[in-house]
C-alpha cells in the first residue's frame, strides 16, 4: 500500500440490505485493508458508526439473531410524521452498541442526513452517535423526522446515498464505496409481489429504494469512488431485516470479487 494513503469507506443506504456492509467490512479487514475514515448514509450510517467504534462483532451477533418477530418488536407506531418513531431501536442501540459521541469513536466518522425544510444535504460529524444515526435513517413515510440542533432531518439517502464526497472531504485519499442498489429497481417488487397487492409499508419502502438507485447513479457519476463494491441484493426486500445471514454473505462475496483490484490499486 502506498505510504500514508488514507483509506475511506462510504457505506451506502438500502434499509435491510445494509447488513451486507458487515460482510464487506469483514472481508476487507481479513485482507488487511482497514479503512481509516468511515462514512455512511441511512443504514450505512448505523453500521458505519458501530464499526467506527470497534464493535462490529456485537452488531453482527445481534443482526444474525434477528427474526421477523424480533424485528416487529422494534416497531413503535406513530401517527405523526411517519409510521414509526424509531425510539425503541435507538434506545436498544444506545444501551447495547453505541453509547458515545461521534467525536469519541475510535475512527473518524461522518453521516449524511437531509434537512427537510431546506432540502440541503447535511453532514453530521459530531454529537451523540445514536442521534446522528437516527437522523440519517429517518426514511420518509416510515420513520418520523429527527429534530437535531434546530433542524428537522430525514434520511441521508434522499441526497447522497453513497457518501463518497463526505469521505473525501474528511481526508480520504482512496475511497471504497458500497452501493446496495445494484439490481434493485423494480426487480424485488416484480418478483415477490407479483401475485398480490403490496401493503402501505412495502409501497413506501420499495418506492424509496427505487428513488435511491436513481440518485446514486447521478451522484456516483460526478463523484466516483476509487472502487465500488455492489452486493447482489435484488431478491431482498427493504424490510427483510431478518435475512441478515444472506445479506452478510452477499457483502462478503461482492468484496472478495474486488479484492484483487483493490489490492492492485493500493499497491500502484
């Protein structure tokens, strides 16, 4: 590897497909490739924050134990601003995975959110880590918006689904992007929902997924990563959080395919 080259990783949005980030990170570390700067958008912010704190083992253990019944246990219904409050999930994270400020994490970390009032992209690099994650994962229609520092924030995927630009702004010389939208748009809906009408949550979640794919293509065209890892997750729904084992495996497979290219680029 080139001397003093700072490696950054930009973990993309994708709801339940985000567990594949764990497989990607495991594979990179096994190969001796350790990101020094971590950025994430939406579910990428959740996984990224825990990874930056050095607690990926605990996160992986938790997600692999998730069943659909356990996922439902985190649903706290809201009738204002979104279907879910998100308080149960964030409380669990604070108690079990991430009870720190962003500034105190082991690695530099940044997350992306969207200012609902102005539409501007917001970079979150300080504050209580779980609050930052909550803001970045606030998918419109599903999670209620998050009030943070006087701003009303929602999902970072609306503006920057794979935050390569934030990674570079934080000092990364070489950025590995992880795009969870490969093969997603319409494919899952056409397959799983072919013979029935989707429910309201599925419509919202899959519509957001399709939108994110389009935004990702546009952002990465202008702000490309040095290497883009794209796990094959077209058969996985946005709310399939209980299918973590499959998702982690796909992340590992996708990263392994690109390891030779990453190692070569880092050696040149």
